[in-house]
C-alpha cells in the first residue's frame, strides 16, 4: 500500500514537471527570443502529443506576438514591380491553434493528390474546449484513427476543409441504416430468400462506431459482445466487428 501511494506521488510530480516544461515552451512562443528558438519550442510541443493539448487550448487567448509575417502576394508579379511588404502580426493564439491541428491531424492519405487544393486547412474544430472534453481520454493513435476518414474526405473533395463537429453525422443511408463518414463499401453480397447484405470498412474503433449507431439508431436493440456489437430493428440490422482496417460494418435487410 505504501509502495502504491509513493508511486502515485511520483507520477503526479512527474506530470507536474512535464506540464511546467510544456508551459515554459508556450511562454517562449511570445517572448523576445530568435524565431529559431520559438520554432524549436513549437516542435517540442507537437512531440508532446496529447499532453500539450490542454495547455495549447488554454493559450488560445494569448494575444502576445509570436512573429511578424509578410503576406504580400508575389505570385505572377513582374520583376520590375515588386509589391510593398504587407506585415501582419501572428499571435501566440494563432500559433497554438496551428500546433493543435498539427498534433491531431493524421499524416498521409491514399487519396492525397498532386493538385491545387481549395484550402490548405484539412480539419476545423469550432470549439476546442468541447472537443477536448469529449476526447481527453483517448490516445493520440485513437484520435488519428477517428480523424483519418475526414482527412481522406478532404482529399476526395479536392482540399475542402472538414469540420470535426460533423464527423459523427451520417454520410449516406442504406435504407433506414445510416453509414458513417469515411466508411468504404465492399461489393454487396446477396443471400437469396434470406437477407440482403452490404459491407463497409472504416478506420475507427468498434467503440467509436458503436457510439455513432447508439446516437443514430435510438430505437434499435443493441447486443454487445467481445467481438463487437449488433443493432437490430424490424426488418434490418447492423453488425460491427473488428477488422484489420478498424471496424467492419455489415448492414442486413430481411427479404420480403
């Protein structure tokens, strides 16, 4: 018992020390130091992953100046008529928001195209406090897995920013069964005289997809097991099982 209490105190002290160090990096972002030191502090904050997220959210009200940046458009301008510099102040708040997106945005997508995008911003969070309250218990790997379908959707839509608030909304419907965003259909299989089935794969955990169906199939009967969950309605059902890509969604409709 004494060992456990000592371990708890040690972990608490270690967490406090880590938080203090991360807060020191945020303080540095608005200090009068070379930009290279601020960039190094930024890299350390991103490397800290979820540990830095609540501290960065708290800093979204920090209006100190991170840097001054020239945003004058110099594309396709004759060389003898360069535009005058247009300096804007980038606040610590702006920088911390960029770092938050850098932490939570999964890297890479099979749909990444070599084309001009509508927007360079892949994801949008409208309320960081509310988002963190819902996701603080998750690992960074789990967050990335859940947001991968939105990043894929960003590329599929030629660089259209995806709002994370809408991640839990249906992308389409199979009859009276909603299909979550990011789910990819496999060829449909039909069992004559019994039921019609269609299978989807999605890069998200079974728990996450089950929460989606709990929200959107309120009248369905749910049966949970070690391998997944099943939601049943009169005439239709959806079964969730783990797969190599995350979760397999099997939608079934009774014939006739």
